[in-house]
């Protein structure tokens, strides 16, 4: 399975600012996803990061708030823009390889907005 | 229709006992049902998964039981150990839906020594 490096692992940010989270994978992957896990909650899919094109966002998530880039098959970034305390969550990168459905998750970025 | 409902929310089991977590789904197009284990401060890790063409899959102490007609599946942890204490998530996806995983609400399992 792929090894995912996610940076930063945690951060405390001021409201109104933006944070970019990086996801680096040690091998080429087919699909890359970004999930949000609010405190004590389940995982909610934010978007699918598409290589070389705009990400596909789920209902309730918009590009202006969560811009995503995926310049190649092993790297993606998620930006949380104009943050408010409600954005305090764990943000997780997830990947699949080939046609396999075994999703691998990074350790996540724990974001606190104050 | 995209929801996956998981129960119970929390579970306390004695060491050596059986832990059982249940999930139900509505979308009959789902064709992949994994279980993930998450420890504090870590991302979810795939534990075991099943496809609807089988009714049961066993890997070590972990077993998935799948009931296609009832649209339910469950995770059984035999001989539960304190090291199994974690949060467990069921999930589902469809081959045709770009493989997006839909997660259940999660179950926090505590195994008492």
C-alpha cells in the first residue's frame, strides 16, 4: 500500500487566515481524496482531487473555501480559506492505487482555528 | 440514500469477549464494504473488507458478516483485547461512483482488561 506524508500534522491558526495542507504519496496513485473529520465525528468527503483539472466537490463544499490542486500523480494540496472556528477539524488525504478499492489514509492535519 | 448508519455509538467489552458493530445501508448500488480502525491521532486504517458476492469474510479475529437482502453488514471481533480499543468505522462505495467512500458514524470500542 502507499505511504502518505501529510503536512503539517497540526496547526493553530487565526480566524480569517488560510492554511495549505500538503499530501505527498510515495507512489503514483489513481485517485486522491480529501476528507474532513470534525471532533468526535465521522469522515466526510470534501472533494476528489483530479490531476491537471479542477477538483470535484461534494455537496456543501465549494472551491472558494477549499481550493485543491493536484499537479501530478503523487501530490495534492488542500487550502482552507478565510478560516473560522467552525473549520477546526482533522483534514485527511486518502488515495487508491489502480483499480483497487483499498483506500489508504494519511495521519491527518489537526487544525484549530482561534 | 447515500447514508450508512452505524450502531452502537460506543461499546464496552471485557477482554476475551466478542465485540459486534452493525451497519445498514440503503443504496443497493454499493458493492464494496470496508471496515476501518482509527486510533487517536492517526488516520483510519483498513481492517477488513467484503464484496456482496459473499456472506462472510474472516481475517484472524475479525469477521465481516454480510446480509444483502437486509442491506446490513457487521463486524465481529472475537477474543477482544485491550489493544483493540479504538474507533471503528464502516463504509461503503460503488464501483460506478468513482469509488467515493461513504462512512458510518463510528463506534468507539473500549476493551476492559
